[in-house]
């Protein structure tokens, strides 16, 4: 909590007491009553950069001590050193490794680009927040330089101005992913949906009530970079806001959203909605309809993919970067993993695409997520295990659908206040209908389907049908 009254006092004090040794403090902001910076060169276009280059003290960080402390530890704070150490530094590289108009609302050139002054080295606060002279001269609500949450290919603001082009096309990949595409923009602001489908809603749902340009404007900001990544850094690798290696649906970054309806809502006929988190972890009772005859009564049915054998869990399969080279071994592009595709289809050059229509073969797709960690011996082996598991689950789901087609429709009434065996079994058919259930947790999915088949047979006297080919029944009823 900010202590407003003390801040106001400080601001008043500072005007008259520049030489005073006292500084005013709240938890996040300290008001320094001393000179913070040397006048920036006119050509810098009001960018301030460092107060002290050697200690990496930004002008902003004099007062915003909490942010300064976090940012110092990020790779942004050593972007200049990274560039120099590479041995390939040249003028064309400098823009993205220094403070200037890239990344913020300003389009007029400034900072390092126009001055080559060392105070503008590294990706500092103003890279995202824009030039700070006005604010620092008179820090208040009207002058505060807000950063954008939004991002897009070709946008003149935001992370994508630097995290783009062949060596790091994060924004180009992300915008094709379902987190970034404009497919369902109306859900981003709709009540009850925005907490997962929109950037602003997600941050608020996570208790992150910070200030940025689009906030409160009703903007359709998607699941942008700064939703998953904390722009100021923090305890998690790669500046992620939440860990990816914790097997807990309320702590894990991906699972925080990928868990809308994994178990039946007994007052509704709707099937599962983003059940991936709970399914991967396979706690009994947390995913699917649990048939009373399920053989495992306690604990969990967790596959290898949800265990410590796959430490990065969702990201272990869905977020992997690698370099694509041409047939002569020359660098073409970095695949950033930000399509979020575990086995992406490849174009003629071997570059991952967002198109999902190719066959699930190692020739057509990248299977590196399955092989690189040493889990599967080869891409062929992984593709074949996938096919086998998917076929087995499809067969079980088809059998269960066939049986449910013989159950009277009154058993599926959602208005009678009774949740029947048939309704539960139908929910499990829906779970198996996610193609990926065979990967996310084949054991759990099979156990639920097998137990559902048994209980549907006994409950509705359909046992006599076992052994009869159900093929001609499959797909007839509107169960899916
Ligand atoms: C002299 C101290 C001081 C410096 C230096 C300073 N700020 Fe601030 N800043 C403040 C104060 C005080 C506020 C709170 C204004 C208010 O809420 O009325 C603030 C507010 C902000 C806010 C809005 C946050 C909020 O909760 O409303 C942002 C963003 C911000 N500053 C960014 C920066 C950046 C970027 C720099 C460097 C260019 C910077 N500040 C430099 C004192 C400072
Ligand atoms: C001015 C250009 C610029 C802007 C704007 C920018 N970045 Fe960066 N970012 C870089 C550079 C350069 C590096 C690499 C620094 C190094 O390794 O030397 C980097 C590194 C990172 C890393 C660390 C990668 C790792 O391996 O840990 C993350 C995460 C990141 N940026 C996220 C973001 C996000 C999120 C935004 C927007 C909120 C953003 N960046 C805005 C230039 C920028
Ligand atoms: C379009 C903006 C941009 C330009 C231009 C740019 N970089 Fe970078 N650079 C980045 C970003 C963003 C990252 C962080 C990417 C990541 O973490 O994957 C980065 C990271 C790096 C890194 C550290 C991470 C690594 O890959 O080892 C080095 C070294 C580097 N760049 C060197 C260069 C050199 C040399 C040039 C010029 C030939 C250059 N950069 C030009 C944006 C840029
Ligand atoms: C890579 C881009 C980036 C960099 C670098 C960056 N910020 Fe931010 N900043 C943002 C974004 C995006 C937000 C809004 C989302 C958030 O707070 O996580 C923000 C929010 C803020 C806020 C508002 C916090 C609140 O509680 O409302 C302050 C203050 C701030 N930044 C100050 C700083 C200071 C000081 C630095 C440098 C030490 C800095 N930022 C570096 C992008 C950045
Ligand atoms: C849905 C969440 C999510 C979104 C949205 C997202 N990222 Fe990431 N990002 C990740 C995860 C997960 C990793 C991998 C972390 C790991 O494996 O440790 C990652 C890694 C990175 C890295 C470091 C990895 C590397 O290969 O150098 C950078 C840089 C980065 N992201 C930038 C961005 C940028 C820029 C955007 C927006 C265009 C973005 N991210 C959007 C989740 C996300
Ligand atoms: C802020 C909530 C949120 C977070 C965090 C999040 N996702 Fe998502 N994800 C969504 C939403 C919402 C969609 C569907 C968007 C749409 O279709 O409109 C989605 C879509 C996807 C898709 C595409 C599904 C398809 O059918 O093609 C994949 C894959 C995915 N997410 C994986 C991940 C991974 C892996 C992580 C963690 C690194 C993650 N997500 C983090 C909300 C989130
Ligand atoms: C708890 C988080 C969460 C909430 C709340 C949520 N969703 Fe989703 N939704 C997701 C995730 C994650 C996905 C992507 C994964 C998937 O397709 O299974 C998704 C996928 C979808 C899809 C499927 C996209 C497709 O084309 O395949 C639709 C439609 C959808 N949501 C609509 C809604 C609507 C409408 C609401 C509000 C009434 C809503 N969601 C609320 C997390 C959520
Ligand atoms: C062992 C690798 C692996 C792990 C771990 C994994 N996935 Fe998947 N995921 C896949 C594969 C393979 C597909 C299917 C892709 C295809 O068929 O093109 C998939 C599909 C999806 C889809 C598309 C909708 C669906 O369910 O069919 C979403 C969303 C998704 N995964 C999210 C997640 C989330 C969130 C996690 C963590 C809880 C996760 N995945 C863990 C491999 C994995």
C-alpha cells in the first residue's frame, strides 16, 4: 500500500529542501531530494537514462526503488554487455540493446540513437515507459509515463518492437497463436470470460492491479507478453509471472487459465472447457466425471508427462525454441516456441507454422519436444506412441458414445436436478474428445472411459450388447 499522505508531504518538502538528507519512503517509492540526473542532451528527446551507469541506477529507480531492485536482475539490464560480448556488435544492433524510441509510445528518435551517450545503454525503464523528463520534473498522475500492455506485429510500441525479426520473432509467432490471434476478441472483455480470455481481466484476477496505457479503456488486449512475463522481472526464470514447473493448478502459469471446467457442473449440460491442467495432474475427482466404480479410489492417476520426469510440464511440450537452418546449414530463423504448438507443422523450409492440417508424422512436423529431453528415442517412436494412444482412446470413446445412444433421452435432462450416470459418462466422452487427452493423460482418460462403459452397461441394462459391433451406432446421436 502506498502511503499517500507521506508522499504528498515529501513532494512539498522536496521543492524547498533540495539539500536535506532525509528522503521520504513508502514501500515502493522513495522521493529523493537531491539531484537525480545531469541535464540530458537536447537531441535525446527527453530520455533520461542512467543516474549512475556503473551501478545501473536508472533515474527512475531513484524513486521507484522496488522496480529498480527487480529490473537490475533482468537480462534487460545487461543488454549492452550481452551485445558487446557477442563479438558481433555493430551500429545496426544498437537500437534494441539501448534506450530509445523502440518499445514505447514515442516515435521520434531519441536516447542512444541520437546521442550514442553511455547513459542510454541497456534496455531500461524508459524503453517501455517512454521519455521521463516531464514526469521526473514534476512526478504526478498527469505526467506518469505509462507502458503499453498491448503488442502486435508492426506496432510502434511494446515488446514486439525489439522481440521481432529472424533472430527472435517472438511477436510474429505469438500473434499467430491462440493467445495472440484476434479469433475471439469479444470474450476478452466479456464478464465471466475475461479472467482467462483477456489480458486485463487475467491480471486483475491474479491480483495484479497495476497501471498501464490501455487499463480501464475497454480495450480488447489479448494474452500479451506482459501477461505471462513480468516486465520488471522476479523470482521465476525468463521473467515469468508464475512458475511453470510447479504441479499445482493454482500456481502454475499455464494451469491458472487452462482449468475452466474439468469436472461437471451438475446444473449444466456443457462438456469440459480447457481441462488440460487438471487432466495433466490427474487427481481423482478433479478431472472428468468420476464413476463410482472407478478402480482407483484415492490419490491420482498421473502420466509421465505430468510428473517430475517432465519438469517444465506444459511448457516442456508447448514452449520450445530452436534454430532453423537451410540445407546448406545457414541460419534462417529462430523458432521461438511462442506458437505454443507441441508438434507444429513445418513449411517447406522446416519453419513451424500455425497451420494444423498436416499429418502427424515426423516428416510433416517438428517432434523435438518429445525427443530433445531424451524422453522418446526418436521422432518416429514418439509419433507412433501418440497414434496408438489416440486410437485406443478414440475406440473407447466411440464405444461409450454408442452405448449412450441407447440410453433414453430423459436421462440427459439438465432441468430435473438429477445428475445421472449417462450425463456423467457423456462428460467423459467430451474429455476424450480433446484430441490431446491421449498425451495429457492417457491413463486417466482410459480409466474414466473404461469405468464409464462398465457402469453405463449395468445401470441401463446394456450388458447384453457387449460383443455386438457398435460401429453402425457410432456418431448417430448428437452427443458430441
Ligand atoms: C522524483 C521521484 C520520481 C522519479 C525520478 C520518477 N518517478 Fe514515477 N512516480 C513518482 C511518484 C511520486 C509517483 C506517484 C504519482 C501519483 O500517483 O500521484 C509516480 C508514478 C509513476 C507511475 C504510475 C504508477 C502509479 O501507481 O500511478 C509510473 C508508471 C512511473 N511513475 C514511472 C516512472 C518512470 C518510467 C520514471 C523514469 C523516467 C519515473 N517514474 C521517475 C516519483 C518519481
Ligand atoms: C528496447 C528493446 C526491448 C524491449 C522494448 C523489450 N525487450 Fe526484452 N530483451 C531485449 C534484449 C536486447 C534482450 C536480451 C538481453 C541480453 O540477453 O543481453 C531482452 C531479453 C528479454 C527477456 C529475457 C530472456 C531470457 O532468456 O531470460 C525477456 C523475458 C524479455 N526480454 C521480455 C520482454 C517483454 C515481456 C517486453 C515488453 C514488456 C520486452 N522484453 C521489451 C530487448 C527489448
Ligand atoms: C530487432 C531488435 C534487435 C536487433 C536489431 C538486435 N538484437 Fe540482439 N537481441 C534482441 C532481443 C529481443 C534479444 C533477446 C532474445 C531472446 O532472449 O531470445 C537479443 C539478444 C541478443 C543476445 C543475447 C542472447 C543470445 O542470443 O545469446 C546477443 C548476444 C545479441 N542479441 C546480439 C546482437 C547483435 C550482434 C546484433 C546485431 C548484429 C543484434 N543483437 C541486433 C533484439 C535485437
Ligand atoms: C520491458 C518493459 C518494461 C521495463 C524495462 C520497465 N517497465 Fe515498468 N511497466 C511495464 C509494464 C508493461 C507495466 C504494466 C504491467 C505491470 O505492472 O506489470 C509497468 C508498470 C510500471 C509501474 C506501475 C506500477 C503500479 O503499481 O501501478 C511503475 C511504477 C513502473 N512500471 C516503473 C518502472 C521502472 C522504475 C522501471 C525501471 C527500473 C521499469 N518500470 C521498467 C513495462 C516495463
Ligand atoms: C502464454 C504465456 C506466454 C506469453 C503470452 C508469452 N510468453 Fe514468452 N515465454 C513463455 C514461457 C513459458 C517461456 C519459456 C520459459 C522456460 O522454458 O523456462 C517463455 C520464454 C520467453 C523468452 C526467453 C526464451 C528464449 O528462447 O530466449 C523470451 C525472450 C520471451 N518469452 C519473450 C516473449 C515475448 C516478447 C512475448 C510477446 C510477443 C511473449 N514472450 C509472450 C510464456 C509466454
Ligand atoms: C491468461 C490465461 C492463459 C494463460 C496464462 C495461458 N493460456 Fe493458453 N490459452 C488461453 C485461452 C483463453 C486460449 C484460447 C483462446 C481462444 O481460442 O480464443 C488459450 C489457447 C491455448 C492453446 C491453443 C489451443 C488450441 O486449441 O489450439 C495452447 C496450446 C495453449 N493455450 C497453451 C498454453 C500454455 C502452454 C501456457 C503456459 C505457458 C498457456 N497456454 C498459458 C488462456 C491462457
Ligand atoms: C478459467 C479460465 C477460463 C474462463 C473463465 C473461460 N475460458 Fe474459455 N477457454 C479457456 C482456455 C484456457 C481455452 C483454450 C483451451 C481449450 O480450447 O481447451 C478456452 C477455450 C474456449 C473456447 C474454445 C475455442 C475454440 O474455438 O476451440 C471457447 C468458445 C471459449 N473458451 C469460450 C468462453 C466463454 C464464452 C467464456 C465466458 C462465459 C469462457 N470461455 C470463460 C479458459 C477459460
Ligand atoms: C507431453 C507433451 C505435452 C504436455 C506435457 C502438455 N501438452 Fe498440451 N498438447 C500436446 C499435444 C501433442 C497436443 C495435440 C496437438 C496436436 O494434435 O496437434 C496438445 C494439445 C493441447 C491443447 C489443444 C486443445 C486440446 O486439449 O486438444 C491445449 C490447449 C494444450 N495442449 C494445453 C496444455 C496445457 C495447458 C498443458 C499443461 C497443463 C499441456 N498442454 C501439457 C502435448 C502436451
